C-alpha cells in the first residue's frame, strides 16, 4: 500500500540532479522525469467525440490533460508556443493518437490576438467544432524585488497568462454550443502568492476573477456554456527548473512534502469537462497538496 500513500507516491525533494535549464525548458531535461499519466490514466468515454483546444499542451499539465482527454474519447488541438517545444508537442500528439484520437499540432504565440483567432480557426477547419477550451499556457520568472521586474517582464507575463486567455475565449465564443466549457489554469498563488512571483501571482488572481465573472455572464445570458478553473499547487514541470532559483527543494514546504506530478492534475480537468458536471460553473478547484486554498 506504500505506493498509494500521497506523500511517497511520487518523487520527493531534494532533487539533487536537476540542473538549471533555459526557458521554456523541455521534458528531456527533467530529472526526475515527469509523470503525465502515460501508463496510469484509464479513460471511460466521459468526453466521447468532443473536441478540445489545450494551450501549453506540449509538456507538464497540458500534456497530462491531453492524454487524459484523448483516453476519454476527445480529439485534441495540441497548442504550444515555442519552436524548441515542437519535439515535446509531437510526443503529446503521439499519445493522443495512440489513444485512437486525432491530434492537431499548432505552434502559436498567444500574446497576439490574431494568433489566438488563428488557433480557433484552424481547430474549426480541422474538426468542425470546439467543445472544450483549456487555457493552460503560462509564463513566470522569479524576481527577488519589485525593481527587478521590468515593464517588459510585466507585459510578457500578463500578455501570456491573461491576454492570451481573453483572446482565446473571445475567438472561441461563437463556436461554443450549449454543453461546451472553458477551463482556465489558475494557481495556489491566487490565494497564497509567492513573494518571488509577484507579477505571475497577480495574473493568477486575475484568471480566477475572470473565470468567476465570465461564468456568471454566460449563466445570466443562458448560453449553456460553463467556465471553471483549476488551481494547482507546486507541479513538477519544465517551467520550474527554467524559472525558479532552485528546483532542488521545490514543493518541500507543502503539507504533502513534494510537488505534484501532472498526472495528478488531469482528473480535475476531466471532471470539469464532463457532461456529469453540468451544475459546476464559476468554480475554482484547488489541487494544492494539502495547502488550504480559500
């Protein structure tokens, strides 16, 4: 039963062999390796024949969600932001196809509204519909003081995390039929901001507020479209050793004494996307390793 105990199910820090890597980081540079549910996630046709757009789907949480959605029966638009991430994105697409579903690879910088429209247009052209939009792509960089954060840093973080989400929701809106949903990736930083992630934490608070507000707007307008968010705690992804001062002790201060693996986040995204979840809208589901989030 040891492998079922949450504190020891996955690797715990210190991660002595993980070296600092360049932004945005890739899966092959991770040590210990990341678990996206490749061998563990079992689908039950909860999303049969749906179409999902997932940003940041090349690695980390995005890849785990893509694998889970595909095994639940969905086709996936695998979106990624950098050429260096193409190998990882192709690996995600491989897992989607091995689940018997279709994968559309889209490289795009979501800081541009035109690019976001293009993502939606390409998905509609390929699949004819969009049922689920997962706004998961994010950027962060650790800073030890306010003076370290340049105007360009602030712009980059907000354009990636907030503007991109807004642009994609706006572009997708006309294609979202009753029963469709939007799922945004917020963060434990929405509740308990990390002092070295000032600008990033601010974007995550904005995402949570945007989620609740858009959900109410859609409910009042009787669109039949739900909007929710997932708030991860520390998660072991390439973003961590590429942006944090030291990944060796990452997640150690949380109650479960370790970071999550992306495989542990995917079920929350499945829950929010499935048809059985029709009364949940405007919610943020915390997956924070025992950290109280409110």
